[in-house]
C-alpha cells in the first residue's frame, strides 16, 4: 500500500494542494449552536474537497483534527514571505530601495 499513488480529483489535485479545501461538517445540534446560539461547535467530520470540481478526496474523523490540534489547511504557495525581525528589518528596507 506504500506504493499507491496519491488520490487525485478530476482536476489532478492531491490532498495537499492549495485548491483542496477542508470543509467541516456539523451535526444538527452543531448547526443549532452555530446559527442560533452563535457558538462554535466541534465538527463531526472534515471533508477534503476540490475548490474547482467539488470532488471529495477523503473524510477524516480523527479527534485531533476535529478538535483543531492538527491544522488541516494546506500551505498556501505564493504567500508573501515574512519580513526578517529585529534591527536587520530596518536595514533591509533601506537596501531594497531603488533610486
């Protein structure tokens, strides 16, 4: 089973692609808490679904994922890099200025 190819959607995206969205599913009581009471309930499952073709790539009911201990959001590529911290930040800003 270790040699199995990763599951892909019709678009060709794998579970760790940025277009795959973890959608939380709630029970009826969870929806009541969310919509009427304004509370954030614990989801019953997390479904990994493609944002383009809407095909499901899997479901997890892992308690660590459901409680939020494990982050399921994919790493977004192309996000702006974090600036360096400390004194070098001010010096770096001066060096990058074009005249």
